């Protein structure tokens, strides 16, 4: 066994977005930071085996964009120079809501559209500028080790080189788990005699299928949109299975599209190009099917399930342990269809940075404080993801609770009838982009005034069955 000694050393298990953001923060407080990753990391934007999720669409929410810019000066400029798109989604995406096409308008809000592999490659390039950050590639962490004479402190990790099979021990003052939703660290902690970490899971049996396309070089004149997002219907009486799928045409660098269909409740999903195109054509709008008919598929159909919401509740953990932290998806992972993962990773890294400026990261007190502060943040994206998953399944947490049912009904009215009001749209934009908490709406006078107006008016009804939904959205821009 090879021993690698350290004096002021932080080790990160996992070199994906969460690990990279954490490394950037730890580099300001440790002499050395080592990232251990089971893949051999690519040069540039390329897929790798350990991140199968990279083949599906990823969104950097507004909060994530600002956090990434703060963590990595030059991030946005470098990303855009590599071909990422900077779009106003309310103006440049065609969005089909449950009751019809969303009004096209200038929102003043912009989002970055790019592939996950491009975003991660840019972050990795900026991390590599730090001389005290080192990668150990093609290496699998296999266990945690405790300090000699102190069973309440983690002192490093055992690893094995995947190419040579050589086993080694890397000692550290701090080990941070950033190995994602499949992390085995909770099991390793139990094997060391620590109490079990409580795990919460909400599984809507969701899944999605994705194909990458080369977009046509020349677009038809009526294609004002850069992307499209047809949502599923909320009509529980619909007899068309396709009404309960949503689609996404996501523009990325190099004039390519990532096109996805998804649903919940174990509904079947396509695994070949023919059935994929057939499902697109049967959605509530033929828009995506018509679009891909003019494009060239450049990938197989990427199919994925196993999209549960998972929360390892370290903030409730009874263990007092020093030298160990867990961050991002290794703590709380959401159904990835909602695009909260990269943003949450960046925010959690910023929370870690705030904590590091106030205390010693190797102490049990630091770990307990960080886990509580991280949990206070992740509770927001968790609540949003879980609520949407349950809504998609036609469930609320306790249908026998009249207060909870009333709240669900009110929120449904707001979503259905309120999007024409800027006060509602702005508030919900900030909620879904994690800029503010849902609780803050309860003290927002402008928001509450419009909600009162909505609730006093007759509910908007679904279009009659014989009233056909327009196949395509209007190009007109609302004032």
C-alpha cells in the first residue's frame, strides 16, 4: 500500500460540477486540494462514462448563473465564446402551457443555453488555473479512513487505480464527498461504526429519452423560436396517453438541438429513433415532430430512469465527526428533469465558502453548522421538485388534509390564471430560479394583491374538446 501524507490537504471525492465548485472554494483555504475521479477526464467538451446524465438537457438557472460568475470570474464570457446561447426564454422559446400557448413577451430575464459537457469543460478549465488543485484520474475511492487514536475524525480515503489496480491511501485534513446521487459514503460511514444517515426518497417513477440533432442550416421563415417546451395537459379526463408527456427542444452550441420527451408514473418511453419521432408527432403540438423532421439525428436515443429525489439528511445526523463533509447531489439530489442540480451545486459551494471564512473545516462543530446551512438552502429546490413530481402523479402529500388541499388548489389557480400578470410572472420566475423562497410570497404585497384578484374572478376553464389547440404559437410579441 502506498501512503501519500499531507499537512494541510483537502480531498474531494468526485470531479463533476459539485466537486469542481467545491474545489474552487477550498483552494482559498487549503494548501492543497486533490480531486479524485473514477473517469479519465476529457480535454474539452466531451461525454464521459461517469456522467451519463450529460447526454440530457441541462439548465443553469438564473441563481446558478450568478453564483458561477462569482466563483469563476470570466465564466460567462468563456462559455459564450465557446458557442453557448444567451436567450430570453419568454421571448425566444415557444412554451405550451396546460391551457394553451404562453404569451410571447420580453421578460428582461436571460438564461444560458449550452450542453452539460460544454459547461463542465469551461468550469474544469477555470479550476485548472489554480496551481494548488490537483486531479487524480481513473481512480476509485473505496473507503474512508479514521485518524489513528481518534475514531471521531476522518483522516483520508483508500483508493484504487482503475488502470493498474494499485491500492493506495490518501491522507487528508478534510474529505468532502461530491460523488453525486450514487454516493456510497453513507454506507462507508456505517461500516466505520457511525450511525446511519437518514435518507428520504420521493420517487415519481419518472424517466426521459433524448436525441441530439444537427439543426437545419436554413430555418423556415415562420420559425421565430429558438427552442420549444410543450408541457403536459392537466386534464385528468384526457384519454390520450401522449397528453401526459412533456417535450423539450433545447438549443445548444454549434447549431445543435437536444430534444427530449419525458413523463412520470412509469409511462413508456422510446428507445429507438422511429418510436421517438412517432411520440414527438403525437404530443399536444406537432411542433417538435415537424422540427426534427427537418434536422439530422447525430446521436442514438439516450434513455434514462432512476430519477428519484434523494436527500441524505446529514443535518439531522447524530454523529459528531470531524474532517468530513458532503455537498451537492451527494447530500440532496433532485429529479434532474427540473434542471436544479448545477445551480444547487454552485450555491452549496458558496455556502461552504461562507462557512470557511468563519471556522475550521476539520472540526465536528463546523460540519454540523455547514450541514444545517446547506439543508436550509436545499429545502427550497427539494420542495419544488417534490411538489411537481406529486402534481404530475395527481397527488398531494396528504389528500385528507383540507388545508393542504386548499393550498394546492390555490397554487393551481395562480399557475393557470395568473401568468398574464407581470407581478405573478416575476415572482414565480424568481422562485423557480431559486432567487427567493416560496415563503417570501406571503409578505409580497404586489403578489398577494394579484392573487386576491385572481381568486375573486371565475376560474379559467379548459378549452372545449371541439376547440382545437393551435398547432403553433403566435409570433406576436405582447406589449
